[in-house]
C-alpha cells in the first residue's frame, strides 16, 4: 500500500515538473487493494503536489453505485474528479492507473470540442483512428464521467471538452507516457491546422497502423 502511495506521489509531482499540468490541476490514481478491499489510490483535493506525503493519498472503494466510500483518512478529501476514475476502473479491466492533465495543448484543442482526426499515424496510440473529445459537463459530475467513458470506447485516452485530457494504462509509467504523447500530438495538430486543412490518413491505412501498434506493444 505504501509503495502505491509513493508511486502516485511521484507521478503527481511529475505533472508539474514535466509541465503536463500546472499547480494543483489534474490528478493521478492507481488501482490497488487496501485491507482486502478492491479500490484505488488517488491524489487529494486542494493540496499542492510538492506538499504531498503518503497520508495525503486517499483510498476509495470501487463501487458500482458511484457512492464516495473513503477507507483512508476521513479528514482529507479525494480529488473532485474521483468519480470518472472510479468509473474507468469499473468499466476498463485493463486500467491499472489513470492520469488526468490540464496540459496546455490538449486543453487548447479540447476548447473546440472536436475529435482529432488521423492527421498523423501516432493518433493510433490512443487506440483508434482518431482521438475523441468527450462532450462538456461540469467537473466532478456523473454526466462528465459518462461522457468520458463514451469517448474512451475502444480507446485508452481522450480529450475532455473545455477541460483537458485523460489517459490510462497498465501502470502509471504507461499512463503518464500516453498523456505526454497526447499532449505532443495536440501540439502538432495545432501547428498543422495553422497551415490549413491537413491531409487525413485513410481508415484502411489506420487499420494497418493500429495492428502494427498492438503488435509493437506486445514485443
């Protein structure tokens, strides 16, 4: 349990040091078991990442009814975005860690509420032939969680309209790297559309790329 908390703190601090999410914005979580209870460890609300200690990390029970069940310190509240972390873990069996960031370029693209098309083959890293943008809803709500799950269908990352991005993986290292890739793709996309409408890779070609991407990750 302590090792998981240390891992969450490590990557929460990296949100700042790697310029993926400034100040207190964004959040990090990791699936785990606490005293035999299946749940996840998540960054708290309102505490600067540089001030995090093991006791700051909140453990929440996985709960199909979306009730907030804290097992750890009752005086520290989890991130206000705990709900979509919980839902992703429930719906995505392969999700072991989640990174949510208000990264500059992803947030800028998300403000347009549009999917990122296959202007570059690296779009496939998110899991499909585009990177979907979840429809806007107030942060921390069930509606936002549902919108994110829709955008994550057959995908491991998406944008969140007027908000930022979310990515998950089998480890925090994998999820964090994917979030970095999404931010880079958004940066490239912003530059591409400055020159006009970019050429889009065909669906048939993206199918080949997606297959190669899956095989690459297995090796």
